[in-house]
C-alpha cells in the first residue's frame, strides 16, 4: 500500500492526521505540487486528475479522494472512531465534515489558487487545461472564508467539537481550513472566542503535527 | 420526521431517489427556491444556509447535506445497499460519488447559477450575501462539465455502473448531473457511447422518477 503525499498540501495533511489519530503507518511517496510533478505522465498514470493525496492498495485499487481514503481506514481499523457510531452521529459528523470542506476549505482554496503566482493558469485544482486566475474569485473566496469563520464560531458555541461532543474528522477538516486560511492572510477575529477555545484544544493533540 | 424538499432541485432529487430505491416514505414540505422561500426567516430558522433538502428528525436534529441524509437512511435501513459493503467498496463508491458531485454536479451548478436570471445576485447557493453572476464562471462551468462527460464515459467503459459493478449512490449523483446539465443546454456527445448504455439502464429504474 502506498500513499502519494505532499507535506504542505492541506488535503494530504487531512489524511496524515487521520492516520496518526489511529496510529496507522503507511508507506508514502512525496509528490511536489508547486513544480507540477503531479501533472507529469508518471503521476497522471496513477491519478489522471493529478490530485494529491492518492492511496494505492496492494491489489492496485486507486482511492483518490481524501475523505474516501479516511473512510477506507475507518472501516479497516474502527478505533478510535472518527466518523461516528450510529446513524444520527454518522450523519451529523458527515454534515459538519462537508460544511468544513465545502464552505471552508474550498473557499480558502478558491482565493489561494486564484492569487498565488505558482498556480498562474492552474486556478482550478485537478484540471489539466489552463484555467486563468481571476481577481473576482479571490474576493469571493475571502468573503466565503469570513462567513465560514462566523458559522464555525456559532457551531462551537453549541458543541464542544465541530461534528460531535468529541474529536472527529470534522475537526480535522475545520482545523486544517484555519491553518490554510493563514496562507491567504485570514484568521478568525477576536470575537470568535469559541473558535479560540476549540483551536487550542485541537492543536494540543499529538496527531495535529502529522 | 420531515424532509424539506423542492421538486425540481437536483440535490433534493438525489435524496428522493435514494429513498425510493429503499422504499422509504417520509413526510415532505415543499420549499420554493426560485421565489426565495428558502431565504425567508421561517426556513432560515430551520436551515441557516437556506439550502434544500433538509431532514429534521423527530428529536429536532437537523441534517442538512444531501449525502449525509442518504448516509442516515443507509444506516437506518441498510437494504438495498447503496453505499458499499466492505472497506474497499465503500471507499470506491465514496470516491465516485464525490467525483460525480464535485467534478460534475458542481460544475453544472457553477454555469447554471451564474447565468439563470432568477439567480441574479444569488450566484453562490446557500450564501445570503449578494453574489454577482460572472460570465467567466459560466465558461468555466461549461468547460468542467464537458470534462466530466469525458471522465464519466471513460469510467463507464471500465465499469458497468459508476461506483461499483452494481447500482449505487454514485449513479444517482451522476445521472442527476446529466439531467441538470440539460438546463445549461449541455449533453454528452455521440462519442460517449458508454454513458449512453448506462444512462438507458439507469433511466429504466422506477426510482429514477422520484
């Protein structure tokens, strides 16, 4: 089993953190995104979209979506549980994982990919055709990220963790979104006291360094 | 239990189809998206993002992401299985569900929301701040949708169904994406013979009319 990984990439970090929480070690190969190694024929033969991370099982099966890779390991090694125990908890954790991803991580990525020089003409991840960077998308990404901070703070005023009353995959996605947001120079404000309380608790987990 | 629904909305249809495959009936309330009923205080009190569908359980729990609602019902009533049996199948179906959604449905939605007059200043779904429609996003959505058709056809040349060798949630998302694409006047081409074979088989399922 091989995990194609890149140290700094937010999606790759989601998987490494998930594995660290479970104490699972997997052989990894580093792929350099900024230089475009992910778009070279060798890697495209493994993942035609050129996205990272990708997990290749011993039988050759390719699992190429971060959350799906986590789902695989949750099934293979259920403890500690990170995706929920029963129908209701599984659905709620999935809801909040998706919100953190779709409303948070994607918003930051939108601003980041449309503004960072290294991604000129590669504004849309996983798309091989040239895609121009657009200032309007930077502004939209910033607006959506700020909105996500507000939503996350409200949630963390009602719940100790993002997806449940305990640490789950939703916290991994939300925490990585906040770290990623620093790349576009955005952070929660002083008014987001619930985020501050939660951020400190999550940052203290050893697996957060994975 | 109440499902907030809208007959024509692609995401709402995903859930109705999933329920119909399992033979589950849920009380529904119709919310009218084009007139903005989803943005009125009554609905925002249930779903602050103003998105449809939303499932409210008898204990008041709100599940407001389509795929998470499906996940809830898969746990409550596992048969017929639509999300996978073992670790590998679950991960692969999840991968393809996500591809169909992120690379397909979202691409069509990008073009649709940025071009349809009724969504002027509501280009980003689930965002209450005004978001201007942008021609560049229509073009990007069209490019990504065409790319999705090619990817889907390649997949269906290797596999009878999208996520597995049998009908699963990934087929629901992909099929609804193709129907939704007609709203922006895009359809697979004559070269996409694998899509044509699969589309006919899926369209014949009684639950596809849900």
